[in-house]
C-alpha cells in the first residue's frame, strides 16, 4: 500500500499538516485503518517538532466521502472477544489506541478536527482530543458502543466530561444516540458550526489562520489550559512564569517592536488591532 492510497494519510497545506481519513465507502475503522492512524500520529510528532525548520504549525484532521466515519468494523471486536486471552488482548488494544489519542492531544501546535457529516465512535473520540472541533450544519455525532456491549475507550467519555460536564457525558454514552452539531455546540463539545456550503475550505482556512499565529505561544496556551483542567487553576498559575517567561525569547515576541496597537470603536467596546508600523 502506497502513502497516497493509505486509509489514513498525511498531506501538507502550507504550514498545516492535514490528516486525511479515506477508507470508502463509510470510513470504517478496521485493523488497517488503526495501523495507519497509529503511523500517522507518530509522523505528526516529527512534523511538529520545534527543531524542524519546515515544521507544521497546525494540524487539521478531515475525511473524504459522504461521512466522516460510520464507526468501527465490529469484526475487530468479535475476533478479540471470541479468541484466546480476550481480556488481555482487549486491554492491549485500548492501551495502544489511547496512546495515539494522547499523542495527538500532546502535539505542540493547534489541532483542528473538521466534521462534515456523520461522525461515530473512534472518529468522534479522535475529534475530542483535538483543540478545536469544527462541524458542518448537517454533521451529527455519536458514541454507539452500547450496541456491541462496550463503552467508548479511546478517551471519549472523559474528554466529553471535560467539555460538557459529567452528566452530559454519561447521557451521550448511555443513550448511544446521534446528536446534531447544533446540540453539541450548545453543550460546548463542538466549537463552531459552519454552513455546509463551503465547509471543507472554511475548515482549511481556519487551520491556516491558527497556523499563522505564534506557534510557541499556542503551545504555551495548550499547556496552561490542560494544566488548569486536569490539575486546577492554582496549578496552572504555578507554571505560568516558566511557561510564559520562555516566550520572551521567541522571534514572535522580538518582532513586537515593529508593531503598534491601534484602538478604535466607541467607549468600552473598543477593538484592538495590530498593524505594521511604518517608518
């Protein structure tokens, strides 16, 4: 299988590394897709390495076809459940897949997931590990593992709890229902719902925009937010001097002398814009 025909592959769009899920017709996650996904997450670590002069400055995850993914090929679960050492093999599977999600989550650049249609199980859990989840108006989401007697185990329940709270996380998993993008936007699971028309390009443009920002500062933001969520605000405050102090040594901040801040707008509704200073 060549890189261009792999069910999960990497492309470049300028400073954006684009992960493409392409396993028609339904983009089901089977063993080959999970293997390719694992390989690609490892490549993302290399591509976003700050030491690389050509590093990717953002990651976009998108899919080809009518749906993002209709879920996982249940034959994968059946083969484990009906074989020897089912408990040990099942645990090993989840440990392996969780590592890929954690790798994605830990990348030092902004990560964006673009959901243009139905997004179930593994794909939904991957989206929850991204910094920003964009959805088209017609997109829908679900964790339907209850139909095979499982619970989502690629980090979905706990990351849903981070975004929407524990009650909503339990509801979504217990029911196994499909939820429209607009509902999950209200629950703070989806960041933004965008029109279906032009959605792929709008998602690309969003990723390009965050890639054009201060990459090291974005990484600092990710660390501070993650620390606050996982360990509390005081813990995040404790790491601010070390994390944010390093930003004074970056090229992004050294260029601040060539900018000026312009305020406009009435009263307290003033907006701040950065404009290049002219000599």
